[in-house]
């Protein structure tokens, strides 16, 4: 089973986050084989961390909750909340298999949350006109039993935030968020 986890940073937690960086990376090293994508998200302009994205394959929802809530930054209070949802990898690859590599172009996390219309309960595929080679990760956010569609999460290379937002069909969502994002892991 695949899960999307977005730990959202608490205000003024950067110093604590920096203090725990080795603990965080050591924790994530234990999941290296299961990770589909990972990396920090930033506000518009890239100056302030807003959270951390982890897409991971785990045996069940209980294992996903343990992954999300045992994470050292979460335990220490770096994060204000966690978005944890079942996810389906519509691209069938990891971020390390992304044809664009780690560098080149701006990268974004795009979240489309909640159905705007009653017919939005189907799992959307790629929107028309979206170049698959610009998608780093793409898939639906689902309920624990993977029956109910709750939104979509995408990691995308785009020229700007509006170009990133266009990856999701706006009529399907009650709310859309765009955050700058970069490939994560040890440097």
C-alpha cells in the first residue's frame, strides 16, 4: 500500500528542525527501500520551510500512522499537523526515476483537496495537456480503505506556481495548495 504523508511545520520551529536533522535522516534511512518520494516544501519564494513530504509504500494504515507519528521531528513538536492518506502511484516510478533528475527547473508540491462537485468521487487520471515527463509523482489521496477519493497530490516541475497549479483540473477540488518543493534526502 502506498501512503502520502505531509508534515506541516509549526511556526518558529526551524531551529528545532535544524537540531534534529540527523535524527530525521537516520529515521528516514530505515525506510529507504519503501520511499517513493521525499523532500521539503517551502512558502512562495522558497524562503520558509512549510513542511516535509514523504510518499512511502508500507504494509497497512497502522504502519503508515507509525511512520508519520514516530518521526523524530513530529515527536519533538516541529510539525503542527500531518496530512496522511492512502495514495496510488499513477506514474509507477519513484522520484529517483524521474527523467528530469534532481536539478533543472522549479519543483512544486500541488495538493487538490476535497471534491468540489458531487461527480468528483472518481479517481482522476492525468489532466489533458499535462506532460507526463514534468510529473515527479502523481496520484489520488484516498481513504484508508482506498474506496473514497479525497483529493490528489502531485510533485511537478513547472515554470511557476500557476503552471504547477494547472496540473490539477480546478473544477474537481474545493481547495488547491501549491508549495515550492525540492528533492529530499541526505546531502
